[in-house]
C-alpha cells in the first residue's frame, strides 16, 4: 500500500483497498528517453529512401507587391531538384485556422519580412538552404504598418473590435474619490520550443499522404493538407509521437510547414522533410501578442475599484490566425481574481506587417490579467497602502461580488485561503518590512517584494472544442495500449493518461503504453491546448477503460458465481468471491471467452455555453488559482537585478501527479519571468525582426532561477467533476511571475519614496529599469517633498 496518499477504495461494498495509480508522483513516461537522447522526435525518424529536403525562400520586405520573381539561379544551384511557388498548389493556397487569410506561400503581395514565397527542394538540407538565398525578386514597396499603435491609429484590424461593458464605468470613475489613468506597454514573446517546427511528408498509394509533424493539432494539419491538395480528410494521415515543446506555437502555425512538405511530396512523389533552422523559424512564425493598454480607473480610499475602463490593442500581425480567441481570453482575464462592479473593456486586434501572432501559454489570459495587476499596483501607491491589502480588498467574494464581467459566477473561489497560506509560508510581512529597512540605508541597491494572485479559466473559449476521444486496447497478455487525441509536448499528458487508465483497470502503470497521436486512430480531435489535455483526454480514456472493465467484470462475476458489484480490480489482480486472478490471466481467459478487450471512449465538457457576439456566458468549466511572492534586488545604476527568493503556491485541484504538476509550475514560472523581464522582441524601422536567435533574444537559463525557490501545490479538490477532481495546470502558473515584475517595480518605487508610480514597461529589461529609475528621479526632483512628509509617506507605505 502506497502511504503517500489516502487509500483508494476500489469498491465501497467490499471496502477492499489497493494502491492508487493516480494522485502519486511518477516520473514522466519518457524521462529516461529524454535524458538518454533516445526519445524519437520528428527529425529522429529514420529517413525513407529517396527523402529530399526543403527550405523556404522568404520575403525581405514588410509590405510589397511582387513585380517579378526569378528563380532560375535557385533552380541551377547544386543539389536542387525543384522549386515550388503558390502556382504549384493544386487547390487552396490557405492554411488559416479560422479565417482564410493565411496564404501558405505568398502570391502577388508580401505582408511581412520572413513570409514564405517559395519552397526549394534539394538532395540535402544544406543545399536547399543555400539555394533559397539565390532568388531574385523585384518588389514594389507598399506602406507598411509596423506597430499596434499605428494599426489602431489607422483603424487597421484583422477582426471587428470586441466590446464588453457592465454597469456604468464612466459614471463611477467620475464620482470616485480617486482617479488614475495611464498606458501600459506589454511585450510579446517567442515560444522558443527547443525542437523547432518540422514536418516530414511521404506519399502513400492511391493518393494518400502520411505526414509526421511536430504539432499540437494533428487534426488541423490533416485538414490543412487535404484542403491544399483538394483531397478528402481520409487521404491524409498525420502523426506526432511527441514535440520538444510547443507552448502554443505549434497549435496553428505548424500548418504552413506541414503544407509545404506535403506539397513537395505530392508534386515530386517522394518523401520530403522541411526543418527550418532557428532563425528562419523565428522570422516566419507568430509569437505571443504584445499589447498596449490605455486605462482609466476610479477607486475609494482603500483602493477598492469602483469603475474601470481599459482599451486593449494587440499586435495581431498580418493575418487573423488565433488573434480573435486570444483577445477574447484577454478580455475574460482582465478581472483576474477581482470583482469589477463597473467595467468596460474594448479589444482591438491590430493588423500589422509582422509575423502573424498566435497562441502562447495562457493564450491572452496573461496579457489581460497583467493589465489589472498594473492598475492595482498604481492604485496601491496612490492610496499609500500595501499592494497586497489593496489586492485583497478587491478579491471576488465567495458568495457575493462573485460574477465576472462576462457573466460567469465564480463558484470555486479559494484565493482568500490560498493567499493566507502563501503570506504565512513566505513570511511576506516580515520580509516586506525588511526590504523597507534595507532600502532606507541603501542608496543604490534597492530591494522589492510583491505578491500577485492568479485566477485562470479552464476550457477552450470555443465550446465545441471541448471534446475528446480515446482508444484503449487490452491485449490478451494483459498489457494495455492507449491512444488518445491529445499530443505530448513535454507536459506529461501521456503519463497522466496512462495513470488514469491503469487506475481504472486496477493495474500498475507499467502495464500501460501510450502511442503516438495519429489522425487515423482518433478522429476530429481538438488541439492540445487551453490546458485541457488531461481533463479531456483523461476523461475519454477513462471512459474507454471503464467499458472494458465492465465487460471483464461481467465475465469474472459469471465465472465466480458472484454479483458483479462485488468484483474488484487492483494491484494487478481481480478478486471475485473466492477467485483471485492476475489481470493477465483474466485477459487471456476473457479473450478465449470472446469478450471484447478494447474500447473507444468519448468526453464532452458539461455546462459550457458562450455567446461571442455579447461576450457573455459560461466559457469556463472551472478556475485554477495560484499566487506567488517574489523578492528582488535591483541595481539602480545599471538596471541589473536578481530574483532573491520566490514562493509559489498553486492549485492543481487533487493533483493527478504532483511531481509533474510541480514541474509545470516551475517551468511556467521561469518562462513567464522571461517574458516579463529579459525576452524582448525588436523590429527595426523596416519591420525586420532583429531578435531572431538566442544571440539577441534572451530566454532564462538555469542561472536565472532563484536559489531560494519554493513551489508547492495548494491542497484542493475540484468542485466540478473533473478527472479525479484534478485541475488543469499547463498554463495558469505562467501568471505567477507577475510577482517578479511587480517586485522590480516596488524596488524602483523606493527611489521615489514609494510616492511615484514607476513607468516601467514590460519586459523589464535593464534598459527599461534604468528608464523607469530615471523617470522616477526626474519626477521626484520636479516635485520636491519635505523631508518630514517623505518619511511619513514611506512609513505609511510600510
Ligand atoms: N509544458 C511543456 N513541457 N512543454 C510545452 O510545450 N505547453 C503549455 C503547457 N505546458 C507546454 C507545457 C501549453 S501552452 C499548454 S496549453 C499545455 O501545456 C498543454 O498541455 P495540457 O493541456 O496537456 O496541459
Ligand atoms: N486556448 C487555446 N486555443 C484556443 C482557445 C483557447 O482558449 N480557444 C480557441 N483556441
Ligand atoms: Mo496553449 S497556448 O493553449 O497551446
């Protein structure tokens, strides 16, 4: 009996206990392969004889008409077999996930620097890449739009604006005791999956195509390829064993790569692999949307928000891609954990001549929530109170003040007790006092501390995506093979699904193997996204396993002459009356008795409805909560800083696998910290992304992780009937490192005796920190404060 968790009662009537297979820490199912370098990624699949290699020729202009294109030198380059353009596409030149505004290969007009125009196919990867540079393209420049501000000013959007209003925000802002207004600049983020985009396509007999693709969405890749070739979906098979990270970047944007590889394979009737190098990947693919926010807020003396208005402008890039649902999620997370009685949110997806931005962990949620946290951070300084006190004053109530601006009632709120626990375990109050004391005697180095909360909605905000299917096979030796619609990108989905199936059948997880995601096994799958992978596919696999167990139960009950409800499964055994049987023996005997030992399973998330035109409904099945406390030290002369300590407490419900969930929280924390601090995307005046490699784009490394890092799971249980009462954990913890950003801002605020709101933009790079320090110093000099009053204000802020 595993004593780590509470015993699991297999069957209440017999009260027989067995070792639970869920709720226990287990290593990732492929961990031993990852560390040994033997896990098969798409590029590791042994190449078929005759495989050719493709490279993309890309636009060098942000917005231009293609006057003439000469590919003769490309064709003549060593090793080149063929060069394909939009004219070679037999059916539809589009791979847009929602709108049909995403050409696979640009034709007539190019929309950003890096946009693919042609595909070179050569006998080697290097030959293809070298040849791609030899194209001669004559452009006629058109005026580009290079920033979300410019797009907004020009009224250039990829979608109609979205508006959500509750109550009378302007009236309450005008009537409030205090008002504040300003702008917030929040940068984007490159997904930086360690394995880049890749697709490998091989023609199959009778007009078929097999595509191996690093993708979070095999079904959409299947449709994109079929659509391009003018084929039916059943002619295309897409397979993905695992990705070396996706982070949203492979939800829709793997399509262009899958289509180009399949196009070449179709035309040349041989296998073709397309694997862009890191720079090309970064130049071509979309990223997290950067946002500009303009806000106005009215609040009382305690910092309680009475009315707030925010205008959100995102950089959609040249096409819609997923910018619409990303904006919807941003709007639905502007409340974060706070009750906003009177609120207006206006969302604009700016069309710019840059990469088409897409999903990235949190999918707009982090952007929306960041805005309200920034506003509350200002409000706290405006009223001279601890920002945690102001945050608490605004939290959703448990039974009142608990309806979101989009009309969903928050029924599972645990933020109050979660924050209390974190405040105690992080010793927030004492450490906050210590930062103030330190700063009083330290003119150059300043310390800062902050606690920020998270509330994140779980479900796709498009209701029909919330479904999943699975197939479970029990072989007649008692070993089990599972296939489901989700994809493995390192997050541990296959591990969780294997545990769930093992648990359902009462066998050890080692008996269960999960196979590659394959569109020919489970049809019409959703993207593995919105953190729903385990919720959806776990339930579908459980449904399949349960059906098999029921058939086995009926067989055993007959054999033992007992009632079915006395049969129990556990610890690799089946017990029915006097009969005890190994699961393998049972499988063999059931097979001989002609019992069906495999099953499909299906799951649909209940309770969801959503009216996109009104932005009202219940888009989320439940919420995941969390909070983090971060303490930093900032050098106000250089802008350098260090994260001294971070404490994170996160709600994964009744965790399916605490070790994996803690890994997700740690990874998300560091990834979100990178977004808000060092990762800066910078386009030059021509619209060329200059930060397109790790040499110029700084992601966090192990050295950036705090030495003092405490990550714990909050003991909770989903109030909704989720898989074993767990909660999705993939995306929500990305919001935890808001605390790092606001700790840096707190340190800078010390320069102005906590009386001035530092105009700190995100990412808070060293340059941004120095700019904010200088701005605070200038504002302080412009409004000198009598020494006595300054001390009093500083004391009040403590
Ligand atoms: N963790 C790893 N290691 N690699 C990834 O690519 N993607 C994140 C998150 N955690 C990701 C990850 C994103 S964006 C999502 S939506 C979820 O995992 C998807 O998986 P899940 O729904 O199974 O949690
Ligand atoms: N997350 C990820 N992908 C999506 C979503 C979402 O909420 N909605 C539509 N596609
Ligand atoms: Mo995650 S951004 O929903 O792939």
